[in-house]
């Protein structure tokens, strides 16, 4: 009941307009995967990254490689 992972809606990802990033909190260490708009700099969060499995899931959903995903704070 409580441990089920919800299916993530596949949002459109346009590599010409967006770049994939992990936004990390300096204080808590929380990591959120998402995309940053190259023009406006606005961050769109997609999912919480708790472990390597979550990171692989994010990359698999959008056809990314882990080394292609940047980091911001």
C-alpha cells in the first residue's frame, strides 16, 4: 500500500531546449532529477533520486547516460 512506486508520466524532453540535471541540496543532501530550460534557466523537477536504482530509472525513461546528467546546487 505505502511502498508502491507510482508510474512516472513520460514528459517530453527536448535536448535542443533543455538539459538534464540533478539538483542537490547543500543542507540536506536531497537530490531531485529534472530538466533546466536553456533559455530561461527554469528547473522542472521530475523525480526524487534516493539511490542508484532511481538514477538508472530516470536515465532509462529519457534515454540518457548518467554522465550526460549535470549537477546544480
